[in-house]
C-alpha cells in the first residue's frame, strides 16, 4: 500500500463523511417540515431538501468514481 492508496481512501472517506453530514441536514430539514403548518415555510424546506438531495447524490457519485478509479489502478 503506497501513498496513493492512502490518498484515495482519504478522498473516498471525505466524500462519504460529507454525504453523512448532508444526510443529517436532510433529517433536520425533514423534522422542520413535519413541524410546520405554514405553507410558505413548508415550500422553503422542500426547496432545501431538494438541494440537499442533489448534494448527497453528488457526494455519493464522487465516492463511487474514486472507488472505481482505485479498482482500475489496482488491475
């Protein structure tokens, strides 16, 4: 295992950690959505949830690309 292996693991772990942080924010926003009775506030939270979902997907895709690059490099 060389320095490149460590770097890959750090990058993949960073992406997954970031995705976990974003999922925590999704849960917080979901709780706010459930607790509001105001339509405008609900729309704001739904917009926030949509943005967070896009960010989570981007982090997951980044981690996947890094894992695939590592697998290709080991062949």
